[in-house]
């Protein structure tokens, strides 16, 4: 049986405190264990997770700028 998750490449950008970054790494480990491909570059991903802290103002502002700068939707995958 084919693992459908292996068809998807997931990337993550972590903003905020070290705890937030550790939580992001744990999430990526779980996604990888579930069969998803983990990538480090935005253009290589089908799904990009923006992992940010809602309590640190600098992280909130970075999240807003990053979200607005991304070219959405990703035209590489029409089946998402």
C-alpha cells in the first residue's frame, strides 16, 4: 500500500522563542514519521508551516511580513 503522505513535501519556518523552535522540531519529527518529506526551502515545499509565537511582538510582526511576502497559492501542486 502506498503512503499518500510521501507525496507531500513540508517545510517550516519557526519564529519566536527557543521553546517554540523546539516544538516545531517535534512537529517535523512527527510529520516525518508519518511519511511526509521534510524540506528546508520554501520553493521546494508543497505545504509550508509558519510556526510562530503569539506572545513575542517581534515574532508577530515577522509572521505578518513573512505571510504577506509568500506567493500563494503554490502552483506546483494543484491537488492540495
